[in-house]
C-alpha cells in the first residue's frame, strides 16, 4: 500500500535573541543561537535520508521581525536542497514570524508553498490510483490572534485525506500566551485526518480518527525547554491509517542535574562527585551536547564554604565539563546546610544570628511588604510570559520572595562563618 510520508516540525525560532542566557554566558548563548540553524539542517538531512514527500513547518520559523541576509541565504540553501530532491515544503507563519520580512520577501523555489492570511487547500500531485491528499494552511496575518482560526479553514475535501497546518495554543499551556485557541475536541471532529500544529514547545500527540500532533521545539533554548527535542516523521497510507515516528534532532539538550553533597568532607570530594555526575548525565543524553544546570544540595560540613565560593565551584565544574567534552554549565545552584545539633544552634553566634534574621526580619510584615514591592518592580520589566512562569499569582510571588530571602540570609551567614576551602571552622 502506497504511503505519503512527511516530516512535521515547528517553532524552529531562527535567530532567537536568548537575552537572559547571553547575560550569564555569552559563549553558550552564541552556541545555542547557532544550534537552531544546525537543527534546521538536520531536519533537512532527515527529509533527504528518509526520502519523504514533504516537509511541514507549522509556524515560528523565525523569532521575530528578521532582516538578517545571512539567515536568508542559509534558509534558501536548505530549501534548495529539498527542491533538488523533489521534496515539497509547506509553511505557515505563526505569532513570532508573522512580521518576518524574510518570510514575506524571500523568493522560494516552486516546491515551497507559503500559506497566506487566507486559508488555502492544495491538492498534492500523486500517481494514478493513489488516494487524493489535500494540504490545508492558514498563516497569521499579524502577531495577535485571540480567536480560533478553525472556522476560517477550507472544509475537508470529501474522499481525500485532509492534512492541516495550524499555529495554535490549542487548549492552553503554562508559559505560553494564548494564540488562536482551539479545543482538541474541535480538531477531532473537523473531518481532517492529521493536524500539524505549532506554538507549544512541549511535544504532545493525540491519535485516533484524527491525529493531532504538536512536535514541540526542535532545539531547546533554556532550562525551561529541557530534554531532547524532536520532529515527527509521519506516514499516511491510502486507507487513511497513520504511523507516527518521533525523531530526535536537537544538537544540545538542557537538563537539571542534581549533585548530592551529603557527607562531602572536602572541596575535592565534592568536585569529584560533580565530575562523576556530569559524566553519567552525558552518557544518558540523547543529544550531541549537554547543557547542565547543576543543583548541589545536601547536609555537609563545607556548606557555607560552597555558598561563599560559589564562583570558584562553578569554575571547577566548568573545567570538569570541558574535560568530559560537549558539556556546558548553564548555572550552578547551591542549597546546602551544615549538620547542626540543638546545642550548637543555641550556642554558636552564627546560628543565633540566623534565628534572629529569620524570625525578626524575614518573618516580619514590613520586610515582606518591601520585598514584595522590590520583586514586583523587577518582574514588571520582564516579558509577560516570563512573569507568569516566575510568579504566576500572589501565592507564587510569596513563595518567590520567601525563597529569595532565605537564600540571601544563607549567603550572609556563609560569608561570616566560612573559614577555609576545606570547610574546617
């Protein structure tokens, strides 16, 4: 039975600015920024290796109003590779690339179909006797789309296998703004056989009479997009059955990696644990590069030394990462405590100071009110989606302020109490 095969990808976000990552590590930001291009080339390689009939790009090919001619030339090269192999490309614009000058002005090969702001239905040329396939698409005309676009699509063609490209927040997802919302039930009852979606960066699939696929972002850009990232290889048979195959294409994957510092007696002991933990995580990684956020926690006698000399510990971790190869340290978090008894806690001046800070300062209403104002002012300077992910509501704000205050007091105590690199007081 003849199969129509295609690769479905979305949210490539070429030339994403990566501002927050650039503030912490410009080299890593440059690497991840270039990774999106390399991943697009990997997607094209997959299309060529699998000899598919088409590549479907469901929005946000670019990250915004893009004018880079270097990116335009790169995109043109990749599309020409597909054109030379007889592989069609179907593209819709999403909320991020609705204003992209390149997407609007670049002259594509004839095998590339860029859907406009009005719905189109394109019948795929197939051999005689093969079942008709119709590709439907609709691009964002502008970045905002607060209402469902489903009603604007052409109706499914009777007797054909109908495939639709749509950029949508679907039923909604944390950390994603609402764009062209559409219920899963509406798509299931649309009469289409496959919906190639984009916008939400986490992969999800719904199979049945209608396959609904959100492939997710193919290259993560920060720790909020952790894990290996992929595209979907789909095979549609003439009887309407569909086979879905997830293919990992990410060049690098972000991961939160926990390091147990419990009972670490010396600095060198902990550094050795970090190296071992990074090595194990690299072995498990499905991508070529690992970008690690290290979370060091546990009860250890060198807890305050770790807090005081966190910059040195990060340097040690980066050196071990470099020796392993293809490993980056995105951030180092420390949440360690010294072992303590009630007798020590009541007699040691540092612990007495801690109790005073927690009970009389951090716990006071005046401190909380002022801290809330400071944090709110800082959050107001961030994009809406960032604000919602950091402090989604008043409860989230209160938890954030409490965590920051606790970490701040521990930093002060660490600088007062730590004495030497081996943690001996």
